[in-house]
C-alpha cells in the first residue's frame, strides 16, 4: 500500500474531471449510470457537531466516595439525570478496603450497591475506569483492609486519621507573606508553601475558620521543609468560645530534624475541642532566612477509635495480600467490554504517590514495583501512569517507554499545580505518542468555593480554563465529576461541554473514497481513501494492551437487510497515527472473494479485530449505520 498526500488544487481538478465522467456519491446518495471499470468517488458528509462515544475518550463521571459505603445506585444515577447522557466513562476511585472489606469478599461479587452502580453504567453504555488506593491519609476509612494488619503486615497508625480540613472555610494570618499565599497551606500539596513576611515579631496567628458549623478537633499536623531553618518552634493552640479565644494547648515545642527540601511532619495534639474556629498562636520559630514557613497543615479529630492504620508499602505481607487482591481485580476488570482504562495508582497520600510510607525502599523502587504488579496482570485494557508527587518524570518515562499506555494528570485549571511549564511538559510527552487523560483540580464547585475563588471570579471562568487546559495538552478525557458538579456543567455551561465533545479526544472523518463502480467477483481492485482527525487527542491504537487491534475495513452489505456479506481489512492503515490538522491518504489493494454477483451497499468501519472484526469506533460522518455498525456510504456492483 502506498501513502499519498492530497494537494487542494490537484484534488479540485481531479474532482472536476471525475464528476463529468463518473457516477458521484455524496453522503451516500448516488447518481447511477457509471460505466463498468470507471471509478466512482464517494464523499461522506462530515458530522461536525454530534456527540461521539468512543473508547478512551470523552466526559467522565466519578464515584469518588465520601462515605463509608458505595453510593446508593438509584439516587446516584437519578442525581446525574441527563448529564449521564454526555459521559463515556465512569471512574470508580475507592480504597482497597472498600473493594475487599474482608479477605476474599470482593465488592463485585458481594456488594449489592456496588453491583447496581456498575449495572447502571452498563445500562447507559458507559465503561469503567478504576483507581484503588491503600494509604489512609485523609481517607474517610482505613484504606487497607484490616485483615492485612491482622495477618502480620507492619505499618503505623496515622496521627490524623479523620481529617476535618475539608470543613475549613477560610484561613488567615497576621504574619503577612513573603512568598506564596496562606491558602497554600491548605491545598493538599507539599509542593507549594507559604512563608511569612521578613523580620516579624511574636506572637503571630494563623486562624482556621469553619464557618457556622462547629467541628471537633484535637490534632494539628504541620508539614514543613527546611524546618531547621524556617520551621515554627513553639505554638499555643486556641479555639473560639463565644467571642473569646481559649487556650487548648500552651507552649508546645516543635523540633525539626533537617534544613533541606525533605518534608517533615510535626503533630500538635491537644484535648478535643468543638468550635467554629481554631488558631495557632506562634510564639517562636527558626528564622535563619529572616522568616518562617509552612508547606501544609492538616487538622484532625484523632480520637483513638478514629485512627486508621496504614501499611508500610514495602512490607512483604502487605505486598503478598495486595498481589492476591490484584489477581482477582484483574480477573474481573481486564475486560475491554466493561473497562476503558485502569490507573497504576494507589501508594502514598491519596494514592497519588505523595509521601510514600516506606521502610527500606526508595520511592522510585516502590513505584516500579507497583507498575510491575499492574502490567503483569492487565493485558487487554489500557493502563495509565499517574503523574503525582515527586515521581512525575518517572511516570512520564514509563509511558514513553511503552510500559504503560498513557499518563493521567490531575490539577487541570489550577495555576498552582498545573502552571504553563507543567502543561508544556505534558505536551512534550504527548508528542512522543502518549495519550493524555486529564482531571479537573476542583470539585464541589458551589460548596468549596475557597478552593478556586482565589484564582477565578466565578465557576464558569474556572471550568472554561479546565477545558482550555485539556485542549492545550491534547487530553482524551475530562471530568463532569460528581452529580452536583455535572449538573453545573450541563445546565449552566453547556457550551463548554459541547466544545470538549467537539475537540477533546479523537474524531475521525472519512474525507473521500475512490474505487470502481463495478468489480468482478473475487477480483483485486484499488481503493484510494483519505481520512482526518478533527480533534486534538490521540487514538491509543499503538499503545500497550491495544496493540493495533483497531483496523479500517470495508464491507459489502446485503441491500435488503444491511447485514455484512464480506469484508476486507486495511492492514497497513494505522488510525493511531492520525493527528489533527493533516489529511491521511492511502491507496490499498482490496478484494471480496467468493461473493455472488449482484448489487451491494458499500460499508466502512473501524473494527475491533479481537472481536471478530466488529465495528467499534463511531465515525464523524452523517451516513446511516447498519444494525451491525457499518456506515453505508454507497453502492457497488459485483459482476
């Protein structure tokens, strides 16, 4: 097969000549009377606007649990309503203990709510994406099943098992700012930090306001780098009682171990208090650089019954049990009929590879172990490396090297966590043939306004930036997220949903096909064709676990019922090569052996060769489809 490029002037001349001597097809309508052996040119009408639901692309819904059990499926799907019609993928992000609360008792076998959630997705033609995490940091439950601890795995009890951080409505300080914003200490990232103004005197205050709803807390955890140089060294903890500030803990010393970029955590404990505001009264600090600083703060109610155990992620017993779980997990979900992709995910805080809980291994060694656990079990669905923590370069290189299929990145729309240089780095990875899977940094838009309001005047501006970032980085997916967030997208900003439908992911158009109007039965003949991708994403056909399984194919269809009589695969056409802004033209040798003489409809499809060449990809053309999924684009006579 040869590949040729279309020159616009040359194409216009050729088309003019063809129109005068041949039958012409446009959008599947024919002008009869073509002479035997004379070429016909078919030009399908492009679908420039419609929603296409295809593998590894589109809008995503989330089951991102905030309760002790999986969502009530009836309420969940009812709350999404029409928003679910726009989604192609349902992401389930949950702790291991929710997938397997007791040893061998898997949610997909025994949890009725979970099974009904999955069935709801299947009923709506929505496939799954899956993430499992094992670290209990900021979790609403112990993330690793307790039977792992009882079997002998070593770990630790987290000093802030049940976080109240999400209840904070604002944070303020009297200490000014030399770098960063005081809100950076609540952004769930140790990569950002705040430092006070220079040469401040003491005391200084940092106040956490919970709004009108009082919360119970007894621990403040302070994360700092360069602690010996600029860490807080003495604090009081005070809480608001009526209009008075009352001391809960006085003159608590804090000692730091290093003066480097290693993040250290120090816990300030105090008798449990219930209040609408808590503040740190800072009475001393290391000021080697003229000021003090904090990377992150966590507030918790660490009552003993609420502490959650987390394993050392290089513990052999933990790993043995996790291997058994992954065996069952892959047996259930390494199935492209129900699963779109799985993220290589789960270690460290929030499962995102921050602050791994390790005894002897390095973070890179642990990340490589995790990747091997997934790649050795999943061979049919796409696996994505997660860009998280300090291992972003490793995640990128793992995908570039073809160990995983794509990269998954959160923090879209966040100027802090996805600055321009981060976006450009993602683009550089995409240019090496790696598909991108995006996630908005923000959620619960109307309730957690303080997360996005420092950067955007309104929700719409923030959501617009999420779409802009997704298009800029060539992302295949973006999230409508939770039911309340999805409703915001669909009802208030439908133009943004439509825009990503049109330009996110991939969108394949058959520009034209040139072939004989009549052929001899069993004869080989030439098809010249031109294709394009009008969206910004990458079709992962060349990536691991898909392995070129999708192929362009043409078929002869029975004119009475549309069923396929014979088909031919275009083995040398690779849709995974198609990028926006180019036309891809090919000349192929085709035959339909053993077909009886007669008139047939000509069908085209991108088929899944692992499913008996079943049409599998929705094309952006207006032609009608047969019951088997072939687009009928014209007629052909077999002599």
